[in-house]
C-alpha cells in the first residue's frame, strides 16, 4: 500500500511538471504517389510516444490505387488505335 501511494504521488508530481505519458499520434496520409494506377502513400508520426505512452502501430506506407483516370486512358488508347487504322 505504501509503495502504491508513493508511486501515485510520483506520477502526480510528474504530471504537474508536464511529463505524463503521451500516446503516439499519426499524421494524415499523403496523396497517392501516382496520378493514375497503383502507387503508395505515406504518413509520419506527428507526436511521438513519451513516458510509457502507447507507441504508434500500423504501417507508415500503404498501397493506393487511383482509378478515376482509367476512363481517360481507355479513350486515349482507343483514339490512337482508330487513328492508326486510317493512316
């Protein structure tokens, strides 16, 4: 019991001096590395864990797929093929 009280008192004193445990916080994901197709996006730690706070978990990089450009690519390929037929 005495040790628990001492531990709680020490923790209170540390918190009063702004050294309490702080959990890790991820920043936002970046934009995809490509404008069309498969790419990657990344995120960085914006607040590192301190004083036994929770560490960041999960990946800092992930795959991203941009599909909004596929229709444009298909139209361009079709137009090139049509032009080749008439040349």
